[in-house]
C-alpha cells in the first residue's frame, strides 16, 4: 500500500536529527518513508502505513495545541508508539500533562520500561526500580513524587540516600551536618531543580515540605502521608534496607532505586537491595521494575558503555569476599625460625 501525506508547516521536528525518527518508524513498522517536494510518500503493509498516518496526524494536532516536544522527548514517545499499537502520540501527551501539573517541564517516558515504571508507581504503594545508570530511575521517581504532591495525594516528599563514598575516602567534610551530607544527596537536588523553579524548591526545603536526608536519620521514624524515595539502594546493608522499608506510615508511597552493578559496599554480597529483591519478590503491593541498556536516556555512548561492561562480566573472575584461603601444611612455605628480639649477652 502506498499513500501521500500532506506536508504541513513545522513538520521538520517529526523527522528528527539526521532523520533518526524516520529511520525508527521505517525499521520498527517495516515501511518506506520518502520526503518529496509535493508530499511525504509512505509505502508498506496496510496496517503499518495507517499507523504512520496516525503519527503524522497526531503530531500536527499537538503542534496546533502548542505542544512541541524537543527531539529527545519526541524520539522517546515515538519508540513507545511503534512498540505498542494501542499507544498514540496524543495519549502519551495527555498522560504527560496529567503527571506534570505544576512541574516546570513535561515529563514523558522514553522507553517501554520507563512507561511501565511510571504506571507501577501510580498503581502500587512500593516500587523498586533496578537497572544501570542513566535509565531515569531517580529522575522519574522524583517527577512522580512532585506530581503526587501537586495533586494533593501526599503532603510531603522525603528523599533518602545512603552516605557511601564511591571507592574514595573524602575524610572529614567541613560545615554543618546538612552541609556534610549535601554532596551525597546532590543528584536528588539536581532532579528537583530541573523539575521546579529554584525559588519554589528552596521554600519547600525550608518548610520541610521536601526533606532530603541520609539514610542514617530514618531509624525510629514513621512517615505518614509522604512520598518516600531512596536512591542508590544498592549501597544499603541488609539491616538498613529492612529499617527503611518499615518506615512507611498511613497514606505513604515508597520508591527504591538502585544499580546492582555499582555496589560500593566492602562486601557486595551483603547489599540490602540484592537481599530485598530475593525476599520481597511476589509480596502483594510491591512491584519490581527492571531496566536494561536500551532504557539509557543519557548520551548514546553511555548505552554502549553499559552494554560493553555487561558483555565483559562472564570473563571477570573475582575472589569471593569473606572467604578465608586455607593453606595446607604440605603447601605452606617453610618459615624461618623467629629471631629473638635481643641476642644473648656474651659470657
């Protein structure tokens, strides 16, 4: 089947940088799209051509409504549209508006797993987001928390992170207690300032409507009517994870994010996140969302780096931590006899 679509004003963003969006539609739907001087010619199976027509029509309708997603956001939306016939550009834009009430920017999932993650947060009281760096686990969690508070579903946001250094020893940091822990919590601040006006964030932090705290401050607390996010959960111990998970009070939700490939604990086997994945799988009210390298939304090179490390895993042989090495008497090297500290005095 072959059709010709009208060339409308400002159609260029739909094609994407270097026609990347066109190639995405061609590869996923099995069609051929040619831009001619008079029209856009689309050729392929009937149902696939109809879906391309719907994409062009929805894009034009959104443009007339003043919705102009930037290229990265539009590319992510198109990935969802071509992956699921039931999803349209309009439905994604409408759901994004509902989630982004009062938020500085329109937050859209850019992959199928990100969409499932956001839907799981809406439908469950506790959600674990597990996957490599750059998959939007923390950013989307903070965005959903801000949207929930703006919709009056919760009255405050609590952002938590274990204060574990990534293989470095920073020593004693100067300043007050808050100034000491702020460097560990900087990614959470970055997400807040990206989603809300800086003045609004500062005012909410002053009034404790948004609370940012290290994990050590959570013991003994009960968090009611709150949206709680724990970032870098892979660096919690088993005891810390259990303590955090039992802080939930009435009308509260929790999102726990982490990357099990970047554990900075002395013994990675004792990560609270790994333990929770094994113990809590199948518990009603808890949902696990797993991301992979295809969900990385940072620089394209990050996706290739994550894939390279994953493929190199089977070749890496590491000595198990915590296991003593036994040396038998037959293989133990002979030790020279211990010399006395003070030689005997001459007689």
